[in-house]
C-alpha cells in the first residue's frame, strides 16, 4: 500500500519484536534494530489490525494531549516509515 489514509488499517508485522531496556524501546525485525521514541512506540502498539488510522490518530491526540492535526501528521509519518521498513502491514 503506497497511500496511508484515515480508513487504512495497519497491523504490526509478525516478524517484529518490541523490547524495552533501560527506559528505551527498540523494534527488532530479523537483524535490523530500530530505536523508537515514546510517540512512535504508542503508534506502533496501536497497529492491532483492527483500528484504522483515524482511530489511532484520535487516541494519540487524546492520550498524548496533542491537537488532532498534529497527531494525524505524526501518525501518518510514523506509519509511512514503519511500512517502508516492513514493521507494519496493511
């Protein structure tokens, strides 16, 4: 999928593992390691294969106390990166 929109439904790739150590979060896919910040971690964990991008955006806005537009931009940007790196699937 090339275009992320509010009705897209992302799910975490089964090949990716999440690890937390010393307050840092890392996503591990095969031999690739990705350090993620707390917002990226919230977005990645929300990719449950049920919630659409609109729902994820709304939940990020509420839980992170962000304006909806800023949350949408962040969610879409993270999802684009995650998709490029095969961390999420559609």
